[in-house]
């Protein structure tokens, strides 16, 4: 059978669901394992929705079903039996609850490392990251993310560092290692104006032949001849919901799907193939903030990138696609009640995230201004006493901590007010120990079993591409 023709007809995906559910229709042809054995994955695209709990995946699918009638691309792979599906144990070397650095390193190194570390073991062992291994085998390699490109998840595929916090150093390591595509945020780690050592890394990248893009227009002008560095925000990119409702952001900042499309276009013609990591990083940040608008719409933006990847992979026929999460976060979910459906549907009309709401308030704001801003963003009116609770945070009467909450904004207080209006509850503002969803499509997907350890994925990817390096 012609390999390209086989992949185009779509029947390649059917066995995965049969393996996981032996009681379903046995008329589905058993073709996945039969036709994938021995076939090399020329390309690998690994997609990570950072901090995605199962409730996030479920609610985004429900939101899209009820808003557009289509459901999510991720869940549709399951509905249409087009993916092999499993669960993954993501514990780190130091805890059953991992952080993103240790999680990414488990895939990057093939070993569990302590939380906070990037491919460096508890006793200082240094493990060669998987994207370096693929580069050594002759493939091109890149990372795309909605947070700084130097952040934990992309860095875990690429570099060694005792601490995930050394992002300025990670930016320099990327240049030394010569990765082919780097797209996301993190201007503060490249710009001489913000770096403590005053190094101009943009100039350094250009001197080594990189094309540098600083906005959406410049990204679209990139050609396929030289490596690419695209940095589109000082820190993380704007939340998808805020982006969609701000003309300036839409004009100047690319979406995750657009960055993914451009990365694939840049890498796809390389004779030895490519590896690409795509991260929906701000899903995690929204979970830390208990912000349902940020969470679900960034997950939906990640889902749009899934479509871009699947459209390419099904046409290409030589690409293994891996879709997963690195850990749960805050474990959000719909709360049962008589008005659950209508309350949840109100999220369809949200204009802005809690970050947008709270960054627009100050100690000088009035109660009426708080009420007006929340109503504009979310479509409901706070009570005066609720507005006063929020204002107390700005006058120093109360404080709120939390990861990525540098301004001490009252995210938790606002989310508690919102849950009575959108029916979404949260267990915390931090990571959880969930076994994560993992889906695979394409050559190599037959290697996935229903339950795996995070470090197993390292060898699975190498074997799928028939890259047998041990350095």
C-alpha cells in the first residue's frame, strides 16, 4: 500500500480506540498497528496545553459545542476514533505534584528531575535534552509558545539548567545551540534595555543569521531560508480572549495558531524532517489566576493550533502528532445547579479576562467604576459590597499572593464572585497531581499504551523517528 495514500484516507487512526475499548464495534478495521510497524516518523509535533486539568478540556469542548456546535478538535479526535489515547503519570523526582520544568524535563531528558530543574538531576547529573538529540540526528528543531520562549516547557525540550529561573541564560543557550524556530514572548530576556548584563541578544541572533520578528506583520514576512526568532511580548503573550477583543493586539500579536502555521511552513521542506514543540502556556497562567475567561479561551486557541497541526499531518503522512498536558492546575469544573447551563453559557459573551478587569482598577477607582468595568467585561453587575471587597485590595486593606500574580491582584476574590454567575468552581490556585491526557496520531502512535510514565515518552519519540542516540 502506498504510504502517503494510506495516511490521506484517514483510516490510519481507527485502531487506537479499539485497543482502549474492546467492547465497541468490532467492524472497525484493525489497521493502525499493522500499517505503522516499521514506518519512521520523519517529523514530530508535540503539543502541550500547560496546566490543563481534565475539567479544562471538558469545559472548553462544552463551550465550543454550545457556542458553535462543533466541539473541540482535540475531543473530536476521540469522537471520530482518529487518535490513540492514554493517561500519563507526570510525577517529578521530588514530588508527586510536578512543576512545568520537571514535567518538560521528563520528556526532554527521559529521567525524572526535581521540581524547578531543567534536565539536571538531583545530584547534578546533566541529561542531553531531546531536541538536541534530534538536532544531532540532522533534523530541524523549534518551539512555539504563548509564554516566554525561555519558559520552563520549551526550555525542558532544549537546554540544561539547574534552575528554570535563569531565563536570560536560557536565551543565550538557544543561540549557542542553534535552534531553528523560536516563537513566543519574553522580550525582557533578549532586550538589552531589560537584561541585567545589557547584552543585546536580538543583535547577537541577527549576527548569526537569524531573521528576527517583533510583531505579527514581521512574522508573516519571514522566509524559509534562515532560522527565526520571533518575540511578541515583554513577558507572556496576551490572553486569547483579550487579544480577540482588542484591535491593536489583533494587528500586532500573532495567535498560537498563526505562529504554529508559520513554524510548520518554515520547517516542512527540510530533507531530514523536523521536530516542533507547541505550547499553550497561558492556560496554566489562567488556572493559577482562577480566571475562567482566560482559561477556556486560551484552551480554545490551543485547540485552533491543533487543527493547523492536524491539517498538515494528515496531508503530509510522515508526521507523528502528540497532544498532551504536563500537569493539572486548580482542577476547575462545572458545579451542579438549576441554572448551571445558562450560567455556563454566559461565558460565551465574555469580552475580557480577569487580568484585564483588575489591571484597569486602582486605589482611585470608585465602586461604580468597578461595577461598570466588570459588567463590560463579563456581562453582569456586581453588588456594591462585592465591588468594595475588590477595592480593598487596592487600598492595602487586604492582600492576595499567587504564582504569576506579581501585582497582588484579587484574582481569587473575583473568581469567588464569578462562580455564582458562571457555575465554575476551583479547588486551588496551584498545580495538582492529575494523570494527564495524551493523544497520538500518525507513525509511532501505535507505540502508545493506555497508561505510561512521563519518562517513557522520551524513548517513544526517539524510536518513532528511528533516532537511536544515547548521549
